[in-house]
C-alpha cells in the first residue's frame, strides 16, 4: 500500500491539472456592481423548440431580484432570464412573464433548472423538485439566434443596461444549457449524482467549460471546488 500512495498522488495531481476546469467555481462579489459579469455570443442553433438551463447555485444574499443568466437579442432584452431570488423567466419578447414561487436560500448549494418546450409548460425545479409551472408559454416560439448571453447581470438592453441591485452575488458551478426540455427523471439523475459528477455533453448546447473560457469583467473570482481538492488532500495526508 505504501508503495502505491506516491504513484496515486502523482496520478491524481495530474488529473487535477488536466481536468481542473471541472472543479472550477465562479464567485461573484457580495457587494454588487455593474462591473462583474461574463459576456459571450453562444451558438444556440442546435436548440429548436425547447431548452433547459441548469446550474448549481449558492447565492450570498436573498430578498431581492438577482440574476445569474441573461440572454438578450436586439429589443428582446429579456428573452431568457434566470435568477436566484424571486426568480423570473421571460420568453417571447416579454409577452410571457413568469414569476416562480421558489426562493433559493443564501449560503446553500442548490441545483436549479428552468425548462421550456413550445406548446408544453415552463417548469422550474430546485433539487429535482418541481416547484412551479406555467402552461402554454410562448407557444410556437423559439429561442432567437445571434443574441448576447451575460452571466451575473440582467441586461436591460443587449450587452448592457445593467443595474447593480439586480446583479448576482454568490457562487455558480456547472451551468449548462441543454438543447431540449429535460424530463424530471433526467434532472433527478443530474441532481442525485451530486455536484461533483460530470455532465454528459451529448445534449448540451452551451457548456460550463465554454463559459469558463470567456473573459471575466470586474472582480469575479475563480475558486477551486472541494470535489478535487478533498481527494488530493486525502492522498497527501495518507488517509486514502
């Protein structure tokens, strides 16, 4: 056993270096401002008539509208808006506004998913429990292509118009956009596999690794997650 520990240490450290992105958390400042965000132009061409946005979230505050995900296209600046407190989703150029009853508690890791399919329902899940739904949202609609996605702010115009009190504060991890409406069974599998599990990329239109590859603005911090760090620590201490 003693001879194997050094080899295991080297192998695990190499895995940590190669797959470090998997363990990377984005931490947004507690003191919110309009300066902290990530902006990108995602390719949503694989999304046809439904999608799901899922993420592990740990907000640092509650009691206000704060938004971690905002997709805007032209004048439709609230095409898709996902928050962490008094969550709202906007679809079809704000013609359908949807307020969720679920409120995420600050300081806790929760798995939040928002799913939509044309002609079906908007569904909102926290930790694989469906908390809210709405029928017949944006029937016949689709997600407009070529828009701007901002992580950490609410866009009041495409690419800008941020308001500090609406900025997200807290941690984000494994935010993925799926190119279909995930079923409860699929969301449950993602949740119960745990925060450290990898997400199968087969149905992913926008991955966490793509988001992490984009430039950060402001004081967003990259934080190593305990998923890999705890394993490394256990090996280095000889407790593995």
